C-alpha cells in the first residue's frame, strides 16, 4: 500500500475545528438570548473562514490521493473511492441525524425544557433531505433541527465527492483547466443568482437550483485540488513563488490579520477569493521545509484525527451545555467573564471528550473496514 504523509495538515484541521466550536458557541448564545461578551479577543478563525479552510483542505487531500492512485495503478477506482467516503462519513453523519430528529427532541420533552427550541417546519421533507445528503437544501423547503444545522457542510462535501472522481478521470492531466472552468461557471452562477433571487417571474424551482449552486462551494475544493496538482507534478515555477520567503511571510501576515481582525464576510465572492491564500497556506505548511508555521505536534495530530467528530458533535454539545446552564443561577451575571469561561471550557472539553470516544468506539470499526478499500494510505483519515 502506498502512503502519503503531509506534516501539519492535522494541525490545520485541529485549529479549524476548534475555531468552529468557539464561533458556534457564541452564535448559539445569541439564540439563547445571551449577547456577545464585550471586548472578548478574537484568537482563531471565525466559523465561516474555518469552513472555507475545511473545504480547501478536503479538495487538496482528496485530489492528491487520487493523483497518487492514478500514478501507481493507471486509473482511479470510483468504487473504492465511494466505499472509503461512505465508511468515513456516513456512520457518524447518520448517527447525528438520528440524534437531531429523535434523541434531542425526546430529551427536551422529558426534561420539559421551555427555552430555545424552534419547531422543525415540514418535518418529513427535512428528514428526507437529510437522509439523501442534501441538508443544504432544507432551508428552501422548511427548517432543520436546531442541533444539526451545521450538517449542511457535510452535504456539500458529499455532493463534491459524488462528482469529483469522474471529473478527475476526465481531466487528470489538465486539472488547472478544470479549476478555471469551475471558477468561471461559479462566477456566472453567482451573478445569475443576484439578478433572479427576488424575481418572481423566474420559476421558483429554478431560483432554488441557482441558489443551491451558489452555495455549493466546489470552487474552494477545486482550488485545493489545484494546489494538490501543482505539488504532485512539482511545478517549480509556481512552488518557488508560493514558497518564496517574502510570499510566505506576507501570507503569514494575511492569515494573522484574517484571524485577529476580519469579522468574516460570508459572501460567495469573499469565500471564493479566500480559497487561494488558504491553498497557499496549506502548501507552505505541508511541503515547504522553510515554512515559518510549524503545526506538527502530538496534540494537534490527535485533535486533527478527531476533527470530523469534533465538527459533528459540537452543536448538540453546545445546545446541551447552554440548556443546562440556563437552570443555574449565576447571580445576574449570566454573560460575564466567569460565565463565558465556564461555557467555553465545558463546550470544548465535552466536545473533545465525546469526539474522542466516538473515534475510539464508534468510528474505528468503520475505519478498519475502510482499509480494505484503501489504495493510498493518508495520515489524515
């Protein structure tokens, strides 16, 4: 079995996962009628930028592994690719769907919780769309349970995985042309969406389709794929530019400013443009021996391995922690420093604990079965 090792990629996933947890904790506080704490420092990416990083990283790693597979076998096994993705994604995804639609509502009913708990609109439609991996479309027909709204990103990744191996087989030697075509198509779709979004003369079904295509972040994953193509084929002119000390330092400054100062403009064009510096950041962390950023350590590696579980379970954990803390009397300082410290420590600690338990006792059997279909072994599962 061929192996691919990229130092630091688990570190990126760890930082992105923790960033999402912190960002969503503050967002859910708003839903529970708790304001953002004043002057809390921003130390990590916001939720939107973290999701963009996940998409770019996913496109990079998946594409690199497929390129290695094609190099050693002469083809890409779509069947094995689907088997690997199913065994990695589906078990925990469907467990969360069950928790969101069955377990959490029953628990809230049992404890007679009277706080934030919006009803699901068009319940059967929502269940159906979640089951067929189109949770990103639920908002057009109803609403999602409050505890699993974040699964829209998993739906988008699965839709990407559905088409990407076929595109790779067709454009294995010209991925740059494929990426350019995807970006141009996405620009066309975004402009079309902006023109017809409120135009009632346009059929409603067509507007929904265009809206879904606008939110389909294939361009981020395609830019990550372009980074993989450049690295795999050792395109020195591009890599020498990306790895140049000045460019690498400017990229580091950009990433720091992105973390500390940018609030996160979650718009299609911003998300598209962020993909390029993120892909360059990934290349520097993974393949530049002179990179200033070193994210290879035992803690980040462990958190990176748990990152899928961290992302999947963190919203139900946030909800349960906020629900539990609503029964505690904090003496009128429900959004003070002590409250927020307790909240974030509980959410992060419980999320990591649940994710670790999930990885060891729930995901591992499926990961062992996944090895039967693995052609190129990666350090990131």
